[in-house]
């Protein structure tokens, strides 16, 4: 009865979204970032221009000059919120006063600022010309970052709860601190996490996480200085991980076997580049990895015991990456009414390592990873974004744990508030490690089926989705959208617990999207109803999914 009620209510609301008028975003949109200053056109900027004044416009969470937001509650929220510090904004900019003016660096600075989860949006643009000096406005708008981290989600027929507190912009300094208790199908975890991506003007990053889990522990430390911008000349970093957990294997969505996995991992790397040359940046890296994986049976388990082979890989590696300078911005693709940055250039990276017994490895092996991405078309109408990746080992004359993956995303924006979306995900595995199965189910894109419903060494998943974007903006807090979708997929190949293949599995469904605009800028709440069309007779006829994701 409850499921029928949800289905009727969501269906009526989604129908209202589908037939709502297709109109452009209002020029009075309260989420627009920036002042009333006019942007200087490119033809009015002198060839020898230098950056004049940097005008920082740091906007609070609510715009009290807007009558719809000028109330005592929003005013109180602004008063209690610490606006992002000017020093932090300046540290992330690639332009400074007196530098030669570059529109490329202005655009890239804007993209870098938008990567911050504590900013809803950023706008960097030239606003005045005085001789050869160009004044640049840097406008940002904060979101509320100190929030109770409380959530209840459901996917694949399983629930996940989280209780805690987090601040993603501690004292306006861009630091994240999170304390949480998470309970899901795999484990209960009590954790504390700290992240600072803006240490010193060189923008070193520090991430630390301590987790006490019901089945072990997970402790992480990472210190790095990545290639932050296209013209960044060097990078370096180290990572250390100590992880102990019990890992289940599934048969038709139910736990069928489990093993204990103890992993100790450490890596260090350095990188060098000549910077951006003729629209491309070439980067070289070298480093060293220690990766020790130990497996054992879970004591007193009532499930089958399947124990993978221990694996210890100790190796140096070298890497190469080439990145093209080609980006586009848009909205109403993966987000609702928010500026989105898409990479449509060509990117290729590869690493090659050699594990040797003389270094402490338990085998001699060549270890290879590759990644390639490229965009086609334009987001103003139709765009296709391809990602290809591969990894594997060559040891004792055979290929081990080899995986090739393809992801293709297609966007057709046929109206300002209508986007047709398709995605194809394919994975082909060969001689996979037992702790690395390929899984497909309600948590991995096949929304009408239980969690980890099918496993193998290869899979294919195809999704079509019509996305609807609306002007509905309750209390100026949440943007609302909707989707009608269909998924089809299957797995092939070896399964460690002998699960039989069910062939192609299909589902259809619809749902709502809720995108907060004043808090949690990196999250979107999904409420979906998905109806399986295949599978075993004992699965639920409708799956209710409530989860938080990064995009539509």
C-alpha cells in the first residue's frame, strides 16, 4: 500500500514537471553570482594588457537585497556564517595584480574556484579597462557548511544510515572536518576525517581519516601537491593506508560468502612538466608503491569461505600524461540551474611499474594502467564524452587482474529545461583477483534490482534518461527536477561462488531530484521508483531508491 502511494504521488508530480512550460531561466535568478558591472568584451582588451585591480565580491549564503530572501531567519543564517576568507580565494587564483592579462587564466581560475564544495558558484571576469590595465572581478557565493551529517538512504533493497556533523569550510579557511557514524549492509563505522586542500601558497593538500569499524579499521593519510592547473610545473605526494575489513560476496543480492582482507598500502611520487605548450600540457611522474594484501577466513562465519590468494607488490613506476586545454560550461545537464564545467579535450595517461622479488614483492610482475578521455560536439546542443581505461599485471607468463572499461555519456539539450541523456558502461575482465569481482545491481546503475544482484568478470550497462528541470524553488533552498529512465544490463564470465547467469536484465522507472543551493553544494538527493522487468520471481516488484549523489 505504501509503495502504491509513493508511486502515485511521485508519478503525479513527475507528470507536472514533464508538461510544465519550457522557458529560459529568469534574468532575476537569485543564484546568479556577480555584481551589476558590465563584462568587458575581448575586443576592448589591449594586446599588452596587465591585470589591474582584483575586485573580490564574496557573497554570503543568502542575498538579503532580494525581497524573497530578506527575512529574519536568512539574516540570522548569514550572521552566523563565516564567509570564505579573502586570502583563501586569492590563493586559488592564477592571476594577480601586475601580471600580464590572460583570458585563459581568468577562465581557469573560475573553474578552480568552482571545484570547492563550500562555494555554490564562482564568476571571474574583466569589468573595466584603464589604459592597459584590466580590472578583474572575482565573485563567489558561499553555501552553509556547518551541518548535521544525518541521512537515510536506500538502494538495491538495502538501507544506509549516517549520523554525524561536518563543516566543509571551517572558520572560512576551506578546511573540512567530519565526525560520523555510518551503518550499512557491510559494516558499522565510526570515523573522523580532516581535509585541507589549500596549505601554503603552493596549495599542498592534507587528508587524514580514522575509522573504527565493526569488522576492522580503516586509517588513511595523504599529503600531496597535485598538478593544480594546466601550467603547473611540478607535483609530489605520499599516501599511507591501513585497512582491515570483512568482504562479502553476493549471490542474487544475498550474502553467500565472505573473507577477511588486510591491506597495507604506501606510495610516494613526484611529477614534472614544462607547463602548457600550444594548448597541451605534458607531464611525467615517477614513484614507488608498497601494496601488501593478506586474506583469511572470517572466524565463526555461517557463510561459505572463499579466500583469495595473498598478494604483495612492491615496485617503482614511471608515468606520462598529456592534457589538452578544452573546456565548456553549461547548465541543466548533470546539475539544476548551476554552472557546470565539462572537459571535452583529449587526455591520455599511462603508468608502468615493475614488481621484483628483490624489492620484497612476492612475485615478479609488470603493472600497467592507462586512461583516455575525449569529448565530441558541443554542450550547447549535442555532446558525447568518452572515457577508456585499462589496468592489469603480467606475471609468470600470464595476464592477471586485467580490466578494460568504457564509459560513454551522451547529452542532447533540446530545450533549456530538457536534456536527453544516454550512457553506456562496459567492463571486460580477464583472470581477475577474487577480491575484485565485477558487480551489477541496484547500487551500480541497474536500479530495479537488489544490491550486487549479478557478478562476473565482465558487464554491460545501458541507460536512457529524460531529464526535466523546473523553476520550482521551495523557500529559495532547493531546486527540483525529475527523470524518466530505463536501464538494461548483464554480466558474463567467472564468478567465485558459482552464481548462474540470468542474461539480460531490464528495468524502467521515474524519480525526482532535489538539489540544495544553500548547503551541501556537492550533493543531490534522488528519489526513484524502479520496476524490474526480468530476474527471479522473488525480487520486489518495485524498488524504492533514496540516495545522495554528486549529479543528476
